């Protein structure tokens, strides 16, 4: 525990120029950007997205056909689609396994960096909103500001790098 405290103090000294608003807000935005890029690139490298998307499209088409067959009470189509389920089960497993692999690879670095930076900015206001944010007010703590930055960056960048599920 003492080594963690000394690490946090060392980081606070290094980051002393970005501990106050507005520098802290920009720094955390940059950290969130870097982490989003790390997650997106690892996902891109660890998963064959073309194959995943093809499997997901096939699974989606099957689900839609099953829905239509149930709505129309088409027994022949339902039997055919039930037989097709056996073929789709390994595809679902493949998709889940590869998406989970990418998630597991990225979760450790994300957690470590979040915990360290959260410890550096504990009890600090890192951003000031121009309006009262519901339940928080105008002053944003690290966790809220980081979450907003991460989410604001993740969706467009993952879409840009084509790593979102279809």
C-alpha cells in the first residue's frame, strides 16, 4: 500500500501542471482519447471484423426470418429455421469468443490507468460545466468527466474503425 501511495504522489508531482481546471479537463480528455484508441486498435487487431460482421449479419437474418415465420405461423419455415439453428450455434460462439477476447485484453490496462489517475485527482474538480449538470452541479469530479469523455470518443472512433457490432 505504501508503494501505491508513493506512486500516486510521484504522479501528482509529474502531473502538477494539469491538476487544475482547465488543464485537468484537457489532460483527462487526452487520456480518454488515448485509451479509446488503444481499445479500438486492439479490437481491430485481435478480431477479424469482416468475418465477425458476416456471421452477425447471418445471425440477424436468421432471427428476422424466425420472427416472420412465427408471426405467419409458417410451420415448414419454422422447421427449416430450427434445423439451421444448429449451424448458427458455432457462429454465435465464435462471435462471442472473439469479442470477449478483445475485451479481456483491454480491460486490465484500462482499469490500472483509471485507478491511478483517479487516485491522482481524488477530491479535485477537473472540469466546470457551463450549466448545472443534473445530480452533480457545475463542478465535475474525475470519474464523471472521464466517463463523459470516454463515451463521447468511443462511439465515433469505434464506428470510424469499424469495430462496433452490427
